[in-house]
């Protein structure tokens, strides 16, 4: 494997004095969307090699020197909190591959904003989760999403190129037995891969007391092999589930990425994140920070805002307020550069150069 520094971002923007809104106004883009959620990728590495995400071999990983340190993550999170961010979701790659993951959770969870302590969530593939979950909860983790696309052993091994289903199921069992509620399981629906198991996945989630959320497959694979015809759509997912259960829409979605349906009158629910066929860009309140310190205002953005170079390039001993001001300016520039939507259904759409593992889920 080759480790190389990858910086697709542009240098810290030169923002004229007065161009950055008053911090008290929060992170509001030119379309009136207020941003309260920051997804922080801790690494681009993963313990699986899912076919829809990355090749099995030949991946070029971020150089370890380019990965944000825990101190840098906390510093950025503190500034983001002062600007109105309330929830931090730790992602990857696989965040549990960070040896300091418990310390990251503890230090971010200790941050308080105008509305009180922030919320710290995590998305993981579940491997190693059973081992570290008690420490993560003690550190302040409040919500958890676990990815599982199939519960069939052979299909899991073929899809992830790793025979680790038992480890994932052990992680799910540990999470289900914990106080982290609601537990959410994420599954990418794929034609010819797991589209005949959608109802079985929902039944599995209900059995463990979790909520299954299906995700339409998006053009975010590092190999750029995404094919729209292999994507199972929102309508197809709902049609498959309706053959077994009665589905009732749950109102009050707000800015959440998933539409939810109540199953047979409740209490169980199922969600669908239909980023391709039913985009929810108009209510998006999320921003992203890659593992190498690039702010992104959309999963599909072609522009990144480089906070790492700006902060690491400041003189030794630079005043804390100066560092915080630079981070705030870059974050505001990122928000102000956000487009109305991702245009994934427009003929002019271009897939980002980075894969999902390098962007952060």
C-alpha cells in the first residue's frame, strides 16, 4: 500500500474584512440553510473493502502526517461549536481504527456551546465495537449507526472481501444491549447483491431493537465504477417492504437525511435515504471535515476548503484567538460556497475525485 498526501482543497480563502457574518448569526448559507451538524472523518482507512466503496488492493492512503491530530480535531470542533454546530458525527473510513478513538470522543463530548454540551455520534462497521463500546459510552458517545448490508455470510464475505460477519454481529449485539437508543443500522441497497434480502434486513433490525435505514447507492466509490442501473431506488425499496408489512409515513422529518415509515402501526420504523431519486438538499444542515483537514459543504462537492494548511502554517506561538479566527473564516467560506443542491441528476454532474472512505460518511 502506498501512503501519499492528498490535498484536493484550495488554500485558505482570502476573505475581506467584514465579509464573514457575525458568529452569533451561526453558519447560514446563501440559501438560508442553518448548519448544525459536522461530520468529522478520523481516517480514510477501513477494515473492510466493500465493492461499492473501494478496490480490494492498490488503494492510496492519506499520509499519516496529513491526518488531523486529536488536538487539531478538538480545536476545530470548539470553533465550530461557537458558530452553532450542535452535533458531531465521527466517521471514516472506519473510525474505530483510530487508536485514540476513546480520547477523541471524550474530548469532543466535553465541548459545550450556547445550548449546552454537544452531541457526539458515530458511524462504524461494527468491527471492534464490542471491545471498545463501554469506554466509548463512558467517554460521552450518545448515538450510534452501524453499517451492515447483508446478514448472509457468503454474501457478506463477497461484498466486503473480508470474512468478518461474526465481528459485526457481535458489535451490533453489544450496541443493542447498551443504552444508546435509537440504534440505527445502515444498509446500501444494491441490485443483484442484497435486493432480495431487504425485508430480511428489516426483520433482523426489529429483532435486535434497531431501526434499519436503507441508502440508495451513490456515485462515491473510489474506483468510479458506479452504475445507476445497479442502484435500487426508494420506490423499489418501499415496494419490496410493502409486500410483508403495512408502511405509514412518519411526519416531521426536518433536516434528517432519512424519510421514515412506521411498520404495521409501530413501534418499529424503517428509513430510506434517497439521495439520488429524492434529494433532500433544501433542508441539508450538514458539513464535513475530511481526515486530512478539508472542509466540504456537500458529499458531492468538487471544492474543498483547506484548514490544515492554514492552521499548521501559522507562526509558532500564534495567539489562540488568531488560530480560531482563521478556522472560523474558512468554515464560513465553506458554508457560503454551498450550492442549492448536488445536481446528481443533471447531465453535467461530475463525481468527486475522492471516494466515500476519504470524504467521510
